[in-house]
């Protein structure tokens, strides 16, 4: 056989080998891709995905009223007991507010001026939209049952700006007084969730703050507890005054879960590593300091959890997802969740900043119909929110 023919055969053999190798690699890639898709699909299936989130029953929600008994805890401090107040009707939510008892009531003229501004703001239709910004409202429900319904105890707008590579966490204080679309009376923003579920809450935020937000994620207290426990807890500064409040919430959770009521009670103040139950009591405390301080606690805990997740091994992240996802309710579509999960490696590298609505100096504390509410300057807060979430200017 001539050398030329030999070389041709060798060349053909190499070509066939290359085709086989490439075909094999392509097949392996397709199999892996299919496996990854099926695995992610199975993870997404754990989430409670809904098309609509209707009115949330108040039955079975945690009360915000702490009744202090005269017993002493092991620290010698008076121990608060949390009394469930689930019989209060939705229509009566704005008529009962013990926290407003010592606040002077607004005059009829003051209320009329506030209502006129609220109506004028609601009538504006300039909703801000940016294709590079994804707004998702994180709703913390105060359900007493895992996966149950309740009030929106916490509202944090998570804004992912893919152009600026920034995630902004904006706490929306629940005592903001505003117009709720479709309701005759103005009320706290917190009431929107009780009246019409997440959909009405989203519409209330969109119409009052002029931002495009139509996606939400609801987690209850039990998901919060599991999330904190899964990352090994969070470290916070606990004062002596915080201890009885935190222990009161822990006691209520212990009673609900059937464990000894003194399990996980705090005994000392200082910088402490809190588990999920303790962190929940710390985050919910609105009896010491203002609601601004309470929402700052919530954002701090979420940031610590986010930072710790960054350092978790993939096996631990999967374990965390398996535990948390079944406790999540969202109106995100499966395809949107899939995209978010694939984008996580990029998002965890983004800078995180925190904001609060209302901003400092843009609100007044007033009492209307027995409610302690925040009467805010919507124009200033809308401008601040738009600049924070959408501006291309350097911070």
C-alpha cells in the first residue's frame, strides 16, 4: 500500500474519531443539561406557585399585642405573653390601636388636607418602568401555621438592577397611611394584604409609589426560622430590654410547636448568636424603638443570611432550598424562577444597599380614626425611590 493511501485512511480514521468524540461530548452535555433542568424543575415544583393571591384570612395570625404578666423569667425580668387576637374583623382593623392612645388626634381639617393629597397622588398615572430592573416584593406573613395566611408583618421591596449590578432592599413601613385601590376609606398599607391579598398589596404600592412591581414572594415565620437556622444563626446586639420581648415571642412559638415554653429563652444581653426562633423575636420587636428600627433589624438579618449563603457549599444550598422552597408562595412563573435560579451566581456578587420608605424627614406621626399612622410626603418619597432603584448616576 502506498504511503499516500495510508495517510488518507489515517485521515479518515481521525475524522471519524473526532466526529465520535464530538458527538459523545454533545450527548454528555445534553444529558447533563437535561439532568440539571429536571433537577431545577423538581426544585421549582416544591414552591407554591399561584396565579392569584386572594384575600388573606386573619384567623391564625400572630397578634402584635403583648400582655405582660407578673411572672419572672430566669433573668429576673418580667416576662411578656403574646395573646392571639385572631377574632378581630378586617373591617375593624383601623378602629383598634392601643399604640395610638397617647397620640393627639388629627383635626378634621388636617385629615381633609391629607386625604386630598392622597387622592391627588393616586390619580397620577406615571408608573416608572425599566427593563433592567426587576422588583419583587418580599412579604413576611404573620401566619401561626406553616403555609397559612395572615397579615403582612413585613414588606421589603427587593430590586435587582442588572445594569448597575446592585440589589436594593427597601423596607416599606406598614403604618404608612394611603389610598387602597377599590376601598372607600384610606388606611395603613398593612391593611391591603388583609383586604385583598398580595395582588391588592402590589397594586397599592404600584399606584401610590409609581413603580412597576407585579411579582411577590410570601414567606411565613416558620420559613424565616428555618432559613436562619440553616445558615447557623445570626449575630446581633441584644439589650436587657429586648430579652423579655424576644422571650415572649419564643414562648408563643414553643407553645405552637409543642415544646417546653422556656426552650431557647435568652438569659443574657450583649452580642449574641441567635437561632431562628430568637432571631424572629428580635426582628418582630416593635415595642422598643420605632418601626424604622424594627425594619432595620429585619434587613440586617436578611443581609447576614444572604452573606452566609454565599459561602455555603452547593450541597448545603440544595439542602436549604429543599427545606425553604415548600414554604414559599409566589406569583413568579416557573420560567421566571428558572431564570432567577440560573442568575443566582451573578446576583450574589452584586452590591447590596438598604433603603426605607418613608425616608427621614418626609413624614409626620398622626392619629386618624384611632390609628397611629405615618402621613408621608409621597412626592419626596417617590422621587427618592425612583432615584434609588432606577438612576444610572453613581451613588
